[in-house]
C-alpha cells in the first residue's frame, strides 16, 4: 500500500516540531535472549527486573486507576516487571518513533504503546513495530482470532503485530427524561436536531469522527459498499453527501455549529450539566460506569442507530527498538489474562469489553465471565452486535479529520 502523501507530510512536519519527551529508560541491561525464538519461560525470566515504559492515552480516571493501582502492582508482584506509564497517543507516538529512527537511536523511549486504527497503520508503514509476537503469548490461545473485529484493525490484518486488549462499539447516550424517544435513523436525527436547536453536537476528535464514519457507511448503503482499501472516488461521492447532511444540521447544533467540543470528555460534561441532550462513547458500556460514578444521571441510557455503529478493538503494540521486548510481552500476556480481562469488564472498574472467547476459558473462569452482572444502562452486547459495523480503511479517518474542518467548521453560511 502506498504511503499517503497527506500523512507523510504531517509526520515529517511533526518530526521537526515534536521533541522526544520521555528521557532514558531506567535500566539498560542488554537483552540476553531473542523473544522471537525464545521459549515463554526464557522470556519471562528475561523480563524479571525490567522496567517497561507504556505510552497511552490518560484521559479517563477509571482507566488510569485500573492501570496504576491494579495492573502495575500485579506485574511487579507476580512477574518482577515495573510498569512506567507515560501519557502519549496517536500521531504523537508515531512522530516520536520516527524521530528516534531518523536520529539513529538504538533504544526507543517507549517499549509498549496503546494503539489501534490509523496509529497502527502509520507505525506499520514506517516499520516501527516489533512482530509478529502475539503467538508467543500463552494467553493468546484464549482469543478467537477468527473474529473479524479482532483479527482486522481498520481493514488491516493484525498479523501478530499488536495484541488485542479490548473490544468496544460506538454508542449514543441520552437522558430518558429529556429525550423519551431518541432518534434512530439519519432522518429522525435531522428532524430532532431541527426541532430542538442547541441540544446536539459531537466532539472534534476520535469519537466524533467515528460517529461521522458510521453516518458515512449508512450514506454509502452499508459497510460492504465502502469496505476494503481506501477508494478516493467513493470517498468523494459519499463524503459530499455527508457534508451536505451535516451542514443542513449545523445551524441547529450546539453553538450553531460554530465550535465543537475538543474531545469526548467535555462533551460528557456538557451532557451531565444538561447543556446538551446527547453525548456519545466509543465504549458501548461507558454509560454504566459514568452513572455509577455519579457523573451521569441514572436516567441516562445508551443505544446504537438502526443502521449500525462502528465496533473496533484496541491493542498493545511493542516498539521495534524497545530494549525491553520480553518485559513488554509479559505485560501483554497479563493484560489478556482472564483475571485482568474480567476486572476491566466490571463497569465499576472500566466496563471495557473483553477480547477473550469465553468458550476457550478454563471452566472456573468461564463461569465467572458468564456470571458478570448485566448492564443496567447500556444495551446488552448481544442486542447491538448485529448492528456492529467494521472499521473503514485508515485513510477515511484521516480524510474526515481534515475535510470536517474544511467543509464544515470553516464553511461560511
């Protein structure tokens, strides 16, 4: 696949603008085994005493708490691995690893990165990921790699270069008191927004763009019409209809569509404050943990549009220049253990969907997963699964980010 000119230009610009900010690794003992050929026992022994630096998004207090107060202590106590968590995500991770490569740096600032989608695509393009490595993880045997929502990331085969960590689906969240009958189609959404001006918007970041992608798939006539590699002709046709639709609604959006929340976090707060009647989440179970925290009212509910919404998985990738690949693999193996997956499935902890195939678990763990209390505020996964849409090729997201600004935000009335 040819590297997109727009993406290359962005990354080269970021190469000069973005410094490396994580410093040196705390331990620099050279590896004594090759994880690609070593046994798991050798890998685990090599990992003991290593410090693994994980770059991840840190925008959710519950996720941060799970990683800091559960995962990190468990890794230290059980495997002798120290987890050093630093904040970074997306294009910034790509820029850092590209900068290191250009500078000829032998050891990366990061060992492990929380990634998916366009970040995975970019890192594969610049050959910045170690792999394949997932088949070396003992707990990977409990993952169904025949599941298309796990083995494919934004239309790209994973091929062992990233370890599945969680699985989620875009959901729209509303308050049943303010919105007794939420809109379930594009037409109904347009009617609602025009009848209730100022009460609907979406964020100008990943979640909002995922919402737009779901609409784009609907406009195209279904995921099969726009699946596969990026098609510029199809994008031009369907995105023109998308921008026409969004611009019809724009004057009725919050703040008349002149500005948009920078991320989903302020959108959640606006919903909680009653400023808008809807928010949305890439995690279909997030409404439960927000209600349980007291952030959302207990009248909040989540649903998906009749035409479907995008479902995807998120992953852990290991940097090609990591000096602690063994430690990073031990971290990945723990993150996909039944213990760690069950804990983060709990809405009180995170509410993140598991990547494990329950039928492959030991009997006692299978029973624990089957007995997890059902959702109270989000629809059951089996109810929305038939409406799950595959992610599009990463170029669609890249173009939507750019064109949303050009054709909507900057467009004059």
